[in-house]
C-alpha cells in the first residue's frame, strides 16, 4: 500500500513507489486502486497519472503492465481497454 485517502481522493508519492519497485528487483508491475464512488471509468487524473507512471517506468527499465480500477461492481483494466499505449 502506497497511499490511503478519503472519499474524494488520495495522494501518492511516486518516489516511494519506484523505490519499492527497485528495491525488490521488479521488472514489470501493475498498479491498482479503488473508486469508492462505484464509477468504473478512469478519471482524468487516472489517465494522467498512468501516462506519467508509464513514462517514469520506461526511464527506469520497468514495464507498467496494467492499471486496474476496482469497485464493488467490477473492475476496469487500462490494458484490456486499449489505454496502455503500444
């Protein structure tokens, strides 16, 4: 767990996230978070963060394989919905 938030949002420090990935020797990773409002579609912040994390991952020779949003109704996979780029 790299972030805990309230009902309207959270703050994640990417330095702590990437530090953990590098320390454990990861080469590929997946990020997941929940939407407590039940909306499965990614927010504009979700889309922006995913692009930033993909870019930073590539600089560190890591592969962000997917970004998954979870709700009580199901999940949304960026990869399955064509939002992870080439």
